[in-house]
C-alpha cells in the first residue's frame, strides 16, 4: 500500500471515530485529506467515488467496524461512522509465561514468511499496554520452514484473489500452468498445501507448494470470490489418498524413553546400548522430522535416506539457534 493511501485511510478512521453522527461521502470529502475533488466535474466526482469505495472495502477487510446509516429520518443520503465501542481493543492480560510464548511465536513466524503479520500482532498488543519480550527463551525454539511460494499464496488467500502458477508433479517432466481461487493454506504431514477452486477443471483441488515452479502471479481483482466452509486438513488428507508405508527403518531408542516411537514399533529388540526398534514409514523427510522431536533419545541406524534427512533437519535447527550449533552437530554425527 502506498504511503498516500495509508495516510488517507488513517485520516478517514480518525474522522469517523471523532463523530457520533453519520457523515455523508460529500462531508467526508470536505474533511479528509486525499479526497479533494471538483464535485461539479463528472469524471472527477466518479474517480472520488471509486476511491472511496475501495477505501471502505479496505477498512472492512482490516476489521474496522464501519457503520452505514442516517442521523435523521429526513436525511436522503446514507452516511458513515465508526462506533468507538466496537472499534476499541478489549482489555488484554497476559501472564509472564503467556507473554513469553507470544514472543516465541513471533520469532517463529519471522522465519516462516509471516514477519509482517507477526509484527502487526505485537504492535496491537503493545498498544493495549502488553509488553512482549521477543528475546525471552523458554528453553526450546521451534522452527517452521516454508516454501518460497508460501507468502504470495497466503497473501492471495487473504485478499481473496485468484492466482496462476506453473505446477509439476513427479510423474511428469514438464510443468503445467494452473489457475486457482485459493481458499486456504495448511500443513499436512510436513508439507504445505493450498486448497481452492481450480478454474480450469471447475472443481476443488489442492496443490503442494513445493511443486510450484517459478513465480506465483495474481489474477483479477481482490475480493472476487468467497471461499466455502471447508475442513482444509480433511480435504488434503482425502485428496492425498491412503498412505503407503513401504519404507522400513531401524532406530536405536534409549531404554524407557521415546514412548511415542515404541507405540508405532513393529519390532523391539532389547540391547545393552538401547532397544533396536523397527518402524514403517512413507515419506522419509516427514518421518525424519517426527523422529527429531524425540531428541537424543532416538538415533537412526538405517536406512541412509532417513538418517541423512535427520542430519539435515538437525543442521537446519542448529543454524537457527546460535550457541547450540556444536551440540546439534554432535548429535547429527
């Protein structure tokens, strides 16, 4: 958004918050900087009306409770105002540990492509008198990684705008151009997917973000469609089909630890150094991410693809956590 439009929207909000009566578009044009025009010039007046309609839609998309009505029964033209009670942020109280979690989440999304949303959330909390320390440590540091297409796709979801992208599936050497009205983005089994209405197929579809090739382009105007009420996770799970766990892995588990791994074990052989556990898996990268969650209680012995995936995951965590690199590299080896 341009600086001039940002200033105009801020001035519009201030104007509508400062009045108890409804202001007509003509009155707003005379008060708010940025709406100056010659009402006698038809083209100039129509340009003002288009600008004002866009600004009203923008405020509503931002969650500003813009009311429409008349101050008197004798008013022939509707006016606008913002009710202070609906606009004001309710009292927010966070315990120290809750504030620490908020700061941790903000750091997490800085790495995941939602830095602007995280900064906006922190700004709103600080405006309410909540001081969130972004450097507080809880002893753990989750890391969320996303594909390069994550931010443009989620932006299109937010703006309700269609997108176009090149998409390549494993069985095809060439990518194909797809057009989609995106409904939402979800993570499923360690992968990010976008679900929406495929404009070329005329039916709902989901696409893995990591299979998008090149840039994501926007099509048409924002707010062009309304997404239906759909359980996105359930849709992706059904679209992906049943999971075929064709891989077999052998991991060494410390005695009495990693109950979650033992619950899915097909075989457990006790040993002096730990228990050798056999498990089936489908996707080596998702499986490795799951194993990493058990820390040093689990060591992958076989196959090499899972062991390498675990090492890569640990290195990614180490790179995001200054001071813990040596320890994590040691675990990886």
